[in-house]
């Protein structure tokens, strides 16, 4: 299925809409199911999130046909063609309008409370739903936001009926729909998890602080804790001003955040405008069991939890994600990337990518393998792993370096290679497949 759940669908939709960031956009979700999708789109665009509350006015005997719609602030949209064809009397229309407006006002009080509607005058309104079946509600919502003064109306959905999408497209300035399956039967067919969205989830999403404009991120330097049941993983998050991406450090131990080498590399990345998360993937008790250090499935599961935690962070959740792996953490990073957790780039330093096994062939994130020239056994294992990669990749050999890069200048060289790789691939779309070009000495 194309989408795991509504939030996954929203992240994918947000990536498609990313060029709209910074263009005075307001994102409007259709309650209830459209709001979790819209929340991820708003995060990706750095735009305010609101709901578009609309009630369709259906014909008395054919409610699927809209003779109009009502929106907040007294907005009424009339479909004159349907009124004429249905021979609707004024009293009938007035009664339907009264009834639906009362329900709309009740919903407005429930979802907004004391908050005012986000003004749309002169702005681009992105109307988001979790899918377009008949298009009736989406069509009414777009008409209402137009009546509220939006200068440009964009309808966006993860999936839709080809017929409905084709019919509604001329009525909006732009329509973005990721999937239009020929055998469309229902919106839920595109989702692995399509459980109903409840009011509390909608209210929680609307209460969240508005995301920062795309391309900006508040500087932070703080200890964090990530839930990865049954444990909580301690870590350290550093976000420089104007961060362009975030890199998670993965090491097969319980001391990643205190590692002098990891901290040195993190500082180099931070100076290049990259946020960093140094997190301990194992507790001290778990690390004492050497088997856990080589349990790639365990480490990858913990790293996936960190990635999901980052995605939910209001401050830097929209930043492109990279993984920096050392030792068995490199295998965990590649396994996580192979599972499609939005990893845009991977760097392994003196790592064991070979331990990722069959997952190597599924990695699509551009991957850099950095190995010391004197770390001969690990270098051979990296060459074997590189031969199994089908993504854009490079093997960079740092002359004179042993496994821990303790020789003068070697750790600096590895850090600069990582910096350049992340800076390139966290600010551009995914690279496609590129053949390996052999061992390349670090410059």
C-alpha cells in the first residue's frame, strides 16, 4: 500500500508540495481525517495549520448533489445550476442553510474554542483531505476558502478517484493527488492503517505551536530522551541557526553521546548548518551483553524510534534526515534506511555495513563509506558491502588512518567527508542508482 497511515501520507504529500514553502501559505485540513495529513503538510511548508469547516447543502431527494455549501463567517456558496435543475424553492434552500449552519457553528466552537479562523485574504490556501472519493466535500471546501478571500486555492490529497480528480481540477488553481488508482474503490484502500480519526487527535494537532517558516529552525542545545519501549534512550540534540538538515548518530554501544570522536564530527556538521542528535542506542546494562552490540535488528529498531521522534518534533521535524553510523551502528543506519524511514543520506565511519546483510540491496539513500587506509580487515568488509549497494554510493579511504582514526588529521578528514556528503544530499532530492567507482582516497 502506498501509505502506512495518514501521517505518512502527509509527509509524502508535504515533500511534493515543498516548492510552495515561504509563499504566504495557509494549510487547511478537512476534519476529521484530513487534519493529520494536513498537519504534516503544514510542518513541511512551515505554514500555519487550520481547519476548513464546511457543510454541504444537498438536494432534498439527492443529498449527494450539492446545491450549495456554508462556511464560517456567514459564507454561503450557491450552485445555481443544481438549484435550477432540481427546481429548489427558496424556502427549501433557506431551511437547509439554517440547519447546516447551526451544525457548522457547533463544530466551530468544538474545534476552535476561543481561537479565530486564520485569515485567508490574499494568501494561498492549501485544502487537504485524506482522500478524494466523490469530491463533493472537497469541492465545497475550496469554494468556501475562495469566498473567504484566498488568492490561490490548491487542493491536495494523497489518493483520489481518477474521475473525481479530473472533474474537480478545473475548479481550483492547482490539484495535487499522489495516487489515482484505476481500480479506485475507497480512500482506505491506499492505507495500511485507516482507523478513524477522533476529535481529541484533531484538537491536539490544532493546539500545537505553528511551525517555523521553512528554512528556519530555532537554535537549541539540550538533553533529550526518546521513548523506545521498553526503554528510554538518552541523547543530546543540537540545532544550529538556519539548520538545513538533521543527522542522527548511531553507534552500537551505550556511550554514543559521550564519544569524543562522535562529538568532534557533530561539531563539524553543526558548523555547516546541520542539526545533530547523539543518542545512546543501548542502556549500560544492555551494552554489557556483547551480543546486543551486534544485534542489528535491535539497534535498527531503536534508530527507527529516534527517527520517528524527530519527525514529531515541532522545531526540526521537517528537516531532511541523515544517519551517521560507526561500528555496528553503520549496519543499523543502513537497515533503517532500507525500511524507508525517510532517511535521505547515510555515512559510515569505520563501520560494519556488511552486517546489514540483505537490507543493503534495498537502500535508496545515497551512502558514503569512510574507512581508514590501514584498517585493512574493515576496508575489505566495506568493499564487499559496497558491491551489494544499489544506491548512489562511494567508498572513501582516508590514507594513514587506522580503525579509530586516531592519527593526526585523519578524524578531521573523515568529518569533512561526512559534512560534504550530508550538505549535498540533505538539500537535494534522493539520488538514483549510480555505479560504484572503486576506492577513492580522501582529499
